C-alpha cells in the first residue's frame, strides 16, 4: 500500500473522505506509544504543550497530508500538521486562491481530491480543451449534467471573447512594419 510521506516526491493528494492516512499519525496513541491528545489542543500561552505537540508533528510521516486536511476543512481545531490554529489562519485564506496543476491533473484522471475555486475552473478548461464529455465532467466534479453543460457554455464563451480580444489587440501587418497604407496600396481595379 502506498503511504503518504513528508517527502514531496511521494506526496499524493488525499482523496476526499479518505482517512486511512491517520493510521500512520504519530499522535495516535498505541499500547507502545502513549500520547496525551490534550497537548494538541493548547491555549495560546501553553508554550510547553505547543512545543511538545510540534516536536511530534515534526517526526510525523503524514504531516503534509494532515496539514492539507486541516486547511481543506473550515472547522479544524488544535495543532494540525505542525501548525497552531493561529499559524494556519493565513494559509486558509491562501488556499481559496490555490492553483495546483497536479490537483487539476489528478481530478481529470478521476481522483476525487479537494479543489479550490481556481482549480475547479482549471479542471473545466482542461476538460473542455481535451474534449471530455459533459457527462464525464459532471462525474469528475460531482455536479449535475445540466451544470456541466452550463460550465462548458461559459467556457466556450470565455474562450471566444479571449480570441476576439486578442485579435483586436493584434496590429495589422502594415502597422507592424511601421508603414501607413494609402489608397493606392489597395491597388486599383482599372
Ligand atoms: S502532523 Fe501532527 S497532528 Fe497531524 S497527524 Fe501528525 S502528529 Fe498528528
């Protein structure tokens, strides 16, 4: 079984609803390794608890997945992925704008991973460009076919507008060479 580790080369995005990574968590108490769960829920001034919890997170093989899961959830309390709630707060705001192409690719390949709004838009664009059917897009994004059709219509319109804007900005050949065309440049029928 492939395990998620701190090594980015081995990091795979967690499938939504997959909690199997927690069995590798260092903070899980076992009969050989008792861990007081309270240290992961310290008050801001409980510096010893915070330092102890962070030291455990530092050795945890699923730290990155734990942090991802906490950031993807709006109600994650306590120390997660080696960061306190206060330390995670700015990352929560950033995640809404995240555009991670590996998540887009994972989704196109059929994996059910967490997507930011920007990544969902990128999935729709990539699917449209690759001729993915509306039915498949609906399945990939867990939306209705009607919604998928609407997203494709919007994408088609956005791409058409982009092409028109680019065409409008592209100077005519004579303007590129710095010449001005006079009436005679168009030739005469006579
Ligand atoms: S990173 Fe820390 S909080 Fe997360 S699973 Fe590992 S030990 Fe527990």
